[in-house]
C-alpha cells in the first residue's frame, strides 16, 4: 500500500497519474497547503522541504519526497515506464530532470504572477511567460519525430503533462505547437491520466483569494524552516 501525501497541484498530479498508470493500491493523505498542513510535524518527518508530494510505501517502509524521485521509485518498484537499457533509461531521466529543473519551476513562477500576485508586475510576468513559451517550443521540437519525449511513454511524459495542462490559463495556445498539441491530446485521452488529474478536483481551493493561505504558501524564509523543524508550526 502506498500512502500518497497530496494536494491537487501539477506536482501532485505527477504522482497520482503514475499510481493510476501502474494500478498500484494507494490511499490519499490530503495536505491542504492553503491551511498550513505542510508544516505539520508528521508531514515534515516525511517531506523536510514542506512541499507535496510525498509517499510512504508500507511494503518496504521507504518514504520518498520530491516528485522526480517518487516517479523513479515507483518505476523501479513496478518495472514500468523507465527502461532498464542504459541509453533509453537516461533518455527518460534527462527529460524528467528537464521538467523538474525547467518546465515546472518556470510554469510555477508564471502561475504565481498570473493567479496570486495582487499588483501588476509586468517585467516578472513577461519574463516567465517568455520562458514558458520557450520551453513549450523545446517540447514541440523534441516531439517532431517521436510520439513521446523519450520515444516510449514514460515518467518523463507524466511529469511534464500537468505543467502543460494549464496552458490557456497561463496565456498560451497549443495550436502554435502542433507536435506538442498531438502529444497533449494523446495523453489527455488516457484513462489513468484523467483519473490522476481529477483526483481532488472537487476539493475546496481558495488560495488565490485567501490572504492567510497566500501567506502560508509564499511568505516563507529560513525562520519558517527553523520553527517548523522545532515542531512549532508556522
């Protein structure tokens, strides 16, 4: 049994998609990031970065935080979606790390300025809009002569899809990226992907309008970490 510490965000969706694709039995432990659940001592014991997602595998006693690491763990546990051939394996891993280091952070920053920042910050908005646009183009070029990012469907695709999913809200148009559009339309028809992105869809989400929630999510510094580590919460 896998315990999935989760909130319905793109990083959470990476793992719910993978669990659904693999058909693994799991139970969801909701971590309401707008209510401060990420600072609970029991969660910090699993995820010291106070971020979702995280998992605990009762079969092995292993806990893992960080989406990319969780995807690799689940792929190795099940023998699926990560090849064992060295060249093919690293083809998947390089695109997984590309998502973790580029597509996710840049889309996340753009989302922050689109959805959460009250004042107008034109430079920051344009900076991240341009980078998100560039990264979508990187995917589009990569997909010119292959169905998926690393040839076969893999954890690299599962990690990237949730960050392409909000493209409209982030001000982009997939019709400008025909190869990416084909890839996106293929993935969104997969039943496991649909189940993964719909997990928690109806949970109450008001972080963008709630000042307290925004502070819990974004008003953090070194002292936040120290207090949480001391079991004082936020």
